[in-house]
């Protein structure tokens, strides 16, 4: 009966860590996707969040390696590897809670940081040494179908820009000089980009929190299974030693 129970826990832990390894691969893919396809959005975040894709990739790699080692420990019934896995998973779990609490507390700072970065970016738009800023604004305005920070009139208040002129990326059908004086407001995006950016990064923080909680519960199950398996392995060895 004990052997049957131990085998059940062993294979449950194996299945769990196969799923956990897939989670690690998913995080690696997600971090890579954000780094490649959403890099322009990250340019409007403060320095605290700018390396988020790299952090996600590193976490994914760590999770995959830990899951692989846990599978090896379970297959070989090596108690110290199983206990080491439990300890590392506990540290990851605590780090996740800490990161989640920090992200929630800094929610307002994130919102203010986005607005500050957008305003600063507008001031540098089109500058000789600010090609990245220009590309970012053009990309965001076209992708999010918006113009300016609060609305399209923000561009008229930027030094070096005349009132009644907006970047061509504000146009619904972008073309050369489509944002020059005399444009029709029906041909450009009039809503500001700040609200849309907040919806993408600030208002969706609850979804991120839910994902973190779900992953934490999954990790907690893994810790419990690993501790139980380690205990069963040690008991079996002690029994064999004295019998």
C-alpha cells in the first residue's frame, strides 16, 4: 500500500513538472514575443518596467530547469534533489508574492510614468538624435489608432510644431503631408493614446495578478507533492536499512 501510494505521488509529481516545464517554455515564448513585437510600447514605461520581457524569459528558463531537475529527482527517487526542489520552489513562490504586491502598490506610479514618458517623447519627436522616439510614437499612434497624449490638439502645444499640424502617423490612411495644416478631423485619429495605454498596462494588472495567483497555487501543489515524496523516500530507505 505504501509503495503504491509512493508511486502515485511520484508519477503525480512527474506529470506536474511536465506541465510546469511547459509553463516555463510558454514564459520564454511570451517574453520573446513581447521583446520583439511590443518593444515600442515598453518605451513608454518607466525604467522599472523596461526590462520586463528579459525578466519573464529568465523566469521561464529557471522554471524549465527546475522542473527538469525535479523530474530527474523523482525518477531516481533522490530525496535531497526532491527537497532541494521544494526549497527553490518555495523561494520562487515568495518572490512572486513580493513582485505581485510591489506591482499592485506601484500601479499609480506606472500610470504617471507612462504619461511622463509620452509627454517627454512628444517634445523630442522628430529630433535628429531621437529617431527611436519618433518611431515609437508613429508605431503607437498607428497601432492604437490614437493621436497625442490626451487628444490630437496636444501636438499643437509642442515646441517646434504649429497648431493645426499633427504627425502623419495620426492619419487613418497614412501618407506624406496628410497631417499638415488643413487636414480634416474626420481623416485623423482624434482620441489620445494615454487612455489606451492605461487600458493595456494599468487596467489589466488584475489579469496579471490572477495569472500569478494561479501559478502560485500550481507551485504550492508541487511543493506539497515533493515534500511528501521526499518523506516517503526517506522512510522507505530507513525501513530497508533496518529490515
